[in-house]
């Protein structure tokens, strides 16, 4: 199970790296979406 988690983490980083370099605004939107989905509408 831990192996799958590590793979997913690495994959997310590899996919997020170019996005962050391309435009921080995109990463910000992703973080906001994740925060809202996690249950933090107010931050």
C-alpha cells in the first residue's frame, strides 16, 4: 500500500512541477480546489 502511495506522490509531483513552472496561478487554483474539497472553504 505504501508503495502505491509513493508512486502516486511521485506522479503528482512530476505532473505538478511543469504546471507550477508554467504558471503559479494554475497551481494556486489547484490548491484552492483541493482545500475546498478537503473541507476548508474558508481557508
